[in-house]
C-alpha cells in the first residue's frame, strides 16, 4: 500500500501531492485526511471546464467518490500520473497508454487529429468533434441525430417526422422512420374510411354546438306541453348565448330564420342554407342526426398519433412522401449509427484532456489546499480582488443568493474581519461578495464605504460595504486599541464639560438680555441683573482655575519625579504603564488571531470542509497588502501660498 507524505502549513497538517503515485493511490488514503469532502460544481465568476466531467450524477455538487471515480477512469488511459505534474500545452502521444484498449483508442484518435505529432489543443479536439455535431448518444447508448443540427435541406423533412414520432429531446433514431411511415399509412386508410354523403366533415364539426341547442329546444317544448309553468329562460343573469335557441312553441318544428336567439342566428341560417328550408321539423332533425352519426363515430375513433397529421399542409404531405428525402435521412441515420463508437471515443478524449489539464489543480484545492499558500496563492474558491481603504484584499469569496447576514452567521467562527460588499457592473446582474481583511486595521471600514472589485475576468465592479463583522485584524491594532478608547473617552468628557459650560453661559446671557429688554428702567434693571451673572461667571472661572492648578501641580510633580529619578526607573515606569494598558488587549488579540480559520467561511459558501484551514499573520499580510513607499522617489511640491506684496 502506498504511503502518503504530509506537510505542515499555517498551523495545519495536510496530505502532500508530490508525485503521480500520490494521486494514483488516493483511494487508499483515509478520508479523514482530505481537506474537502464536497464542493459546489460552479463557483460564481470562475470557469472550470473540468467540473462537468467530475459531477457524474449532475446534482450540482462534486463529492469525494466522484473524484476517486475520475482517477479510476484515468488509470487505463494515462501513461503515468506523473504526467499531471508537467506543464500542459496540449495533448501529446506520451500522455496516453498504448497497452490497453481504452488508451489505444484515444491514442489512435489523437493520431487522426494531429498526424504530425504536435500537441493537440482543446480547440482542435472541439473542431474535430464538430464534424459529428448531428450525432446524439444518450445514457442508454441509443444513437440518434439532432434534428436542429441537420442540413438545411433535410431539416424541414426531419422536423415533420419528429413532430409525429420523435422524443422530447428533438432527436431521431433509425427506428423512428419505419414507425412514421406506418402511421402515415394508417392515416391514409383512416382518411379513406371517411363516411360518404352530402356533408363534409367541416359541415358536421361546425354544427356540433348547434345540435345540443336544437335538442334542448325540442325537449323544452315537450316540457312546456306537459307543464306550462316551465320557464323559458333558466337564469336571466347568464349570457344570452346560454338561453334557448328559440322560444318554445310548436313541438313538431323549429323556425331557422324567425324568432331565433341572436347569438345562434348565424348557425341556424347556415343550417337552413344546407337543408334548403327555413323550417326544421322534428322528423327531419332526427333523420339529419342519423345521417351525421357515422361522421361522429369516424371522427371520435381517430388515434391520438393522428392529431399531428391534422396540422399538416398539402406541402408537408408532399415533403414526407418524397422518396429522396427519406433516403437522405436514412443515410444520415446509418452514418450516425456507424460513427457512434467514434463519437464515444471523442467524448473520452475531451474528458481526458480536461483531466490532464486541470485535475492536479483541482486536487490541490480538494484533497488539500496547497494552492492557498505562496508561491501559488490562488485557490479555486476565490473570485477576485477588492481595492478599498488603501489596501487590496485578495481573499474574496462569492456569496450565494446575496444573503450576507445568513452567510455572516455561518462565517463568524472564522474570527476574521468580514467585509460584505454589494457589487454593481453595467450589463451584468448585481452580486455580493465577502472580502476578508487580514492585515492592517479596521481604519475607515464601515457600512457604506465604497471601493472597486476586479473579478477573475478583469471586469471592474462598483463595491459598497453592506455588512461588516469587525474583528481584530492585527496585533498592532490591538496594541493601540486601549489608547484609542482612552483618547475617545477623554475627548468625549471634555466635549461634554466644555459643551455644558458653554450652554450654561449662553443660557445665562440670553436670560439677562431678556430681562434687560423687558425692564422699564433699562439701566436700573441691567444693574440689578448684573450681579448674579457676574457671580456665575466668577464661579465658573474659579472652578476652571482650580482644575488647571491641580493639573499643573500634578504635571510639576510628575516632571520633578522624572527629573530626580534615574533614567532606567523613568523608562521602567513608562513601560509599565504602557504594558498595563496595552498588554491585556494584545494577549487577547494574539489568541484570537492565532485561531483564525477559513473553514467556516468556506462552509458558509457551500464547501464541506473536513479540516481546519489556518490563517497565520504572515499569510494574512500576503493576502491583504497596502501600498509600499520603500524605494520610491519623492518630489517637493511647489508652494501655493500667495506671496505678500
């Protein structure tokens, strides 16, 4: 049994894929070592041709057994799994085995496509496949032709045949033609069995609604003859068309031209024209119905398959009865059946080319996540880069359905700074992404912050922060966080103190002014109002003076202590103060940053992650970078201050 090696990266241990044997014997590897157990088939913004060959059950997800199945499929076809580790510029003969039937078939086809032995590109394989574009082989290995892909001269004929006997997927097989012509023969016989008489089928069909109304008329006459209280109209609120065809009168006859319901006048006039009489007696009506009965029986016995023929025009019948058209389609069907095995080999060659080109990269993002680490640092689960706040964040993940809050709830255990952005780009539907900031500080990141997102296709998107999970990003940020809070607290306290004093002073001045204006003796009232104001102001000044004196005394005492104390004691005291304030925050941040994990983020994005995916500080600085000015040239800008004259 093959023994796999392992590597350690970002505080996680993963299986290594260093040679072809490691890939070939992945079935022997314990599943608990796999980094990913399943993942979505499609990743928004990333094209992966390989995934269509890995998702064999077509459920939209790729699972571990399907990956192992692809490796087993490769074994009788690939010359060596070490070929997966070589640069891919196209298929060459050396990639294929020639000692197995599967490999020999692919090798022979490769020689047909490129007799000169040059590398065969994916485009060359697709171009060769295009020669057999009309052939369709389903899962049951039944060979058919695509009706829509046939030659323009043959396509109209094939479409008529398909309408009668074809399956839902618009294909035709060899067995469909005999069945079509058998139905056409039965159709002709059914047409020949049509009753002969003075009426046409159209005459009978057009009178079917009228027959019920005339029967109802004679029935109503019989009912009124038995009971004169029988109403003429069943419900006046209903449409006139539902009323009797005529008022009940003589039970032996019906006038077709006089006293007829206006909604049925045209029908009765047509019947009168056919009969050559304006009055329809009951005996004549019964005789007429007996004459129509064979038409009814003949029409209602039409097979369901004949209904398509009813929509055919004369030109359509002429086309399907053309022996040249039938012979041409039969030739195409024979060609498809003869070349179906070759088409299977072409499909296998396309699958082999996709696996040869992309399987190793896929495994390095499934069995392990080696592509996450430098020098590659381009895992398949990323979707672009976000430029914002003077930084570029490379850890960007697509958010399905644009539900950032649900995604954030699942991704929160990652302990990362999660920035969700709504993207807009002209001509492309809007989407949502998650950018993970892993270096620097929160800075000005906030909901509403704007930036620029560049996807993998080079499209520029307007990015706006719509949700933010603000976690500590770096130790540097954690170090200054307490001091920032102290500064904010002092500033807020000073603002409240000064603001309160200012408000009191304004209130006092306003009160004094109001009293001065309302006093009849302005001078006397002003003098009377002056002492309280002066007293208040003097109290404020005294309080401020005492505060300043206290601060000055404290500063003087501190300066005296620093001056007379040894330098090392001063440094130790300063260092102690700094550590007392910042060290707890730094220690907590260190534990939090050490436990950062990308696995919850991938889990929220639909990946079944089997092992933790750690994120070190070094890796964080790699994925979130800010502009560096080291080695840059600086110039002195000319002063714009106006010169004094």
